[in-house]
C-alpha cells in the first residue's frame, strides 16, 4: 500500500516526507496505522551512519498506533487494537532463553540492519528498496509493519498519542529504577541528567517512594520540571562547583541509588562517588566506543556496584501496560515532557531535541 514516511537519504541530511510503498503483513505480522511516534537521539544517530543502517531508510522506534490488519497466524491481536511497538529480540539465543531479551545477541541486527530478520525489506519506491524495519517497526510513517511478538496491546482508554515514548526512553528510565534497582521506601536516589530517560527514572523513583530524590542537570527548565515531577532537591551545575559534596551534605552517607544518563566520564565518576556503602550506580547513557572512565578502587570495595542497563531490563508485554496504568493514575505524567510536532516538522523536532529546547519530541502522523 501507498504510505507517507519521513525518508533519510543521506548522513546528516534532512528527513524528507515522501510517498513510499509498504509491503503486506506476513502471517505473524500486524499492519499498524501509526498515530504518533516519539523521537530519540538513536534515530538521528541511525541516519548519521552510527549503526551502518543502509540508506535511504525510514527510522522511528517509539511508535504507537491502531492495528488495521493482522496476518492469518496472529492470535493475540485484532483490527482496532491499540498498540505500542517495542524493541525486538530473536527468542532463541542464550540470553533470550534466559528471559533477558534486552541482551538478545542478535538485537543489533534486528534493530539496525534495516530489514526483517531474513533480510527482506518492508518498503520500496519505484521498485527500489527503502530500508526500514528500524527496531522492526520504522515508525516515522503513517503505517508500519510490526511483528506480533514486539507489539504490546494497551488500554483503549489511554491517550494513545502519548504512549510511544514508553517503548524506549520511558521503559529505559523507569525500568532501570523499578526492574533493576527495586528501591524501597525512603531510599536516597540521585539522577544525573534529566532528559526524557532521566525524568522517566525520576518519576519511577517517586512511585517507589524514594526520598530524597536529587536531580542534577545543566538546563534550568529541565530542573524546574524535575522538581514538579517529584525531585526533592535540584542541583544546577551552572552554580554548583561540587555536586558530590552537595549530595553528601543532603544525604549524610550518600545515596542508595544513582542513575547516570549523560554518558560523560566525569559525571559517571560523580554518580559513583555519591554512593553509600552497598549502593548501586546504574549507567544508561551511551558513550562512544573507547570512552574510558575512572573510579577509586577502595571505594568500590565497600559493596558499591556500577552496572549498565539496557531497555530498562523490561519485559515489554507486562511492563509497558504497567507504565500505562501509572500514566492513567496520574503518577507518570509523561505529557509534561512531551512536545508534539506534525510529521512534516520532523527536522525541527530533531533540532529542538538535539539542542535541548524540547525534552521529548513526539511526531503526530497525518491521516
Ligand atoms: Zn536473542
Ligand atoms: Zn530510543
């Protein structure tokens, strides 16, 4: 069928809105009318060649929409269902068999190669392939083909145009807290960097009853929002020479949990240095290969843990509906961090996101 998509034709070039031909769903696939899609830095990195995704390509991996048609082996979805499309995994590698699908050993290809697992493409123009299947969805388009395994059915009463970001940034930040850290009431928590991922973690820390909740950032407008969303203390780097000292002053012995979202070695060092004995620092920021950071060895010896977390260690089929419940209860007001753009304004959305004006851009698709 003929759809409209934001096509990336060259590295660092603009996205262009173009008609594209989309294939029919296979027996295990869904045809989804995309209502809205969040935009992540990963989409721009994809366009810019970080993952060697071939061009031209359609990116987008935080899609929410309505099922229009299902393949004849699909049993869990029917036309009319509301879905969020989440990250893909193979289901058969050693990590998938241990239910660690976020560490699927084939996940890089499944997310980035621009094709289905068997190498087939989903989109074309004048008989030439347009690479898509980004995270097995390519949601910067009016329609997407999604495998039923990675689609998550959500409550029809929930505001569908807000739900796409739960698939990546929301799940990543909130999952790092609720699935990995599992804080108890009254645990001290610090988040370094309050973009979409950091704020999602912060809202989860509030749900878990953490206290104090300390947010550190460079942007005053983000810190204002962090406070409104539950931070008990905010530290603006612009007027604070020693963040570690200040956090120790607030907490006494340090924090039980710290969340690092900036991917800066010096910030990671701070996120480790604020830990109390037995505390855990979770690293979410993705730094370029070869980036090194340092820590004090005796400090770590006292049971302090530093670990990376991918996709919030979330099982999307259960975790995304949990986050939707929080949203509907007003406990995870992600609308506070979202700015909507029409698909046609995708280049402005990308720019606003890169320069920090917008925390979380969400593209609304034309009818
Ligand atoms: Zn796997
Ligand atoms: Zn993402």
